[in-house]
């Protein structure tokens, strides 16, 4: 059997570098022996995606490959024959999570994002020889992995599943590595400074918290504790604008994680946010609108945020001087208006006239239409919109050719479709607005879902009763207007 020394002999002679090399060789052998799911591979680079994003055409690519295509004004034709559409791009978080889980399961190192320079070389090889290249660096915004990619000189298209407020920005220069072992100490130090009576210590803690939570997802989750939120809450309404702005910005970062959203609302932080949105500094209002938008993405928060009084200041913020405040307020209203109780509140607040008047003036049309289509989906909303001239307004808007995106045109069609459930009242208003001709033209310029909506609207308009041709639509509309006025007077 040999001596004890021989039985317990441990090979200490291997150096750390040789062990690392052995590990890499083993991983290479593992990767060669397994089959990588094709949906994990970028159609352009052929590599496993580290930062997958979904484009307007429904395809998923590595983010920097998209950025390179936009920079080179190149729209590749994909294997299925479809042309890529890069007008809007959002993170594919579900696929990213699936890729990371697959890597862990198969003992494969997580993929690293391809840098822009390498992505550009990949795209250049795909461009047919003789093609004319036009770079548009002044028109393109290459954003971080958490933001949309959109032309700077064109209005951005709102997305129902957008997960990042406009005020949120990520910067690689602010990456801070923090291990789990010292995170508790970090939290204690932050709370101590946040509760300090010295302004410079509070500001130091807020700046540190803001940077820590800017890019580190795990840190955002671990630092979102009741004690830290409570300390942050007291500074959100600080009379010092610098403290207030940094406090709300840090809250926006914490709210980005889904598991933090309900926790933050239940901490009682919404009323202070509303106060900031009403009367805070310009920067603080931007962040407050972004925070309410981010928190409204969770279905459990929607009713609570409406009950706590966020709807009136959000409506008022639609006319803010700040573009960020306007856009994030509109998106917050869009998500909040998916709940019936909030729709009723918005109607009572006179939101229909506010939204329609802004739409007529061409302000934030894509975002406003998202709210209007939600309101049109309810009985109360349809009635208020029909009374407020929404049919004429929407049909007039649809007849224009200056749409910023196909999604905006489709939102307009969906809003009209919601109103088409308004019976004879809608039919009369639609005929008066010459909607049929406009809808038939729009049918050729919308996607399959939009075409279905247009067909149903036209079916409603063409559905004739036996005596339909004898109806005097002008008289019918006038009589209903008189009836509506009488009901209001009786109240």
C-alpha cells in the first residue's frame, strides 16, 4: 500500500498559470463537443451573443453589429429573405438570460461583447463589393447596452416594453467592481453618510451610490434594502437641488431591476417623487419622471401609483420644457393607463383634450398615441374621445405622410379601431371625417396586425342596416350632442 506520505502526496508543483491553461484547454474541448443552439448565434457575426437586441423587424443581433450596420448605412438581407430594420432596438433580456444559463449548464465561459471596431470589420465583409458606403456618425447615437439605438435627428419611437427611462445612462468609465464580501460594509457606510448632518457627506454618499448602481445589476439588487431606501427617501425632497437630483437619480438606477420595483413603491417613496415632479429642480423633475415610468412597468404598482396621485403631475409634465421629462411622463402614462381605474381618473382630469390638442400640434405623437389607444379600449374612454373630436383628429393625423415610424401609424390605427366599437356614433363621425379613403391608403402601409384592424374598422363602417341609407348623420350627431349637453346640465 505504500507509506502514508505517498498516499497523501499532493502535486504542489503545478503553477497557477499552468492550471489556468489546463482549464482553458478543457473548456475548449467542452465547447467543441457540444452543439450551440442556433438562436444564440448572431446572424451577422456567427458568434454567441453577449448583448442580444431585438430590432424592429423582429430579428435578434449582437448590439454592436447593429451599431456597425447603422454607422455604415447597411441593411443586410437575412437568410430567411427578410430585410433587417434597425429603426428601433431594445435589449433581448430573455435571450441573454437563456444564453447565460446555457453557458453555466455546459461549463462554458459567458460570451464577451464584440467591440465596435471588430463588429464593423464583420459588417464590411458582408457588404457586396462595389456598394457605396455612407457613414452617418453625426446622426447616430451608439448607446450603452441598456439603451435604445435611435437616430439623433429623428424622434424616438416609444416601445411598450421599454425598460430604461430617458434619464438613465450607463458609462463604462463608471464601472465599479464590488465583491459580495464587502457589500454589507459598503451599505453601512452609505447609510451612515446619507443620515449624516453634514451636507458634503450626504452628497458624497449619493454620488457613490449613483455610480455603484449605474451599471452593476447585482449591486442594484443587493443595495435596495429597506434601510437604504428609507435613508434615500429623506433626501429626495431636500431643499438642496444637488442632493435632490442625485437622490432621485440613484433611485432611478435602483428601480431598473424588476425585483426592486414593488419594494420601492411599498416603501412610500411615490409621494416624495410626486412632490419633486411638481416643484423640484429641472434635473430632479427629469429623474422623477423617469423613476415613475420605471416603477409603472410592474403591473403590481400601476394601481397604487395612480391612487397616490401621480396622474395629475404626469399630465402637467407633458408640457415641460425638458424633452426627457415630457417623454418619460408620456411613457409612464401609457403604462399606467393600461389599468381601468387609472383610465377613469385620466378621463376625469380632462386628459383627452390635452392629448388631442398636443397631437394636433405634432408634439410627441408616437407616445401620445400609445396613451390614446389605451383610453380608446375602455367604454368611458371611447365616449369621451368621441365627444372630444378624436375621430376627426386621428383620421386627420393618419392622412399625413410624415410619420416618424410604422409603429406610430399602427398605433393611430389601433386607437381608431378602439373607437370603432362606439356604434352609430362612430360610424357617423367616421363618415363625416372621410375615414374610409384614409384607412384604405393606410392599409397598404401598416403591418399584418394593422391590416387586420383596418379591415375590421371598414367592416364596421360598411355594415348597413335596412334603413341605414335613410339616416341623416348630421341630424343624428347633433341630437346626440344635445343629449350629452342635457345630461351634463342635469348633473
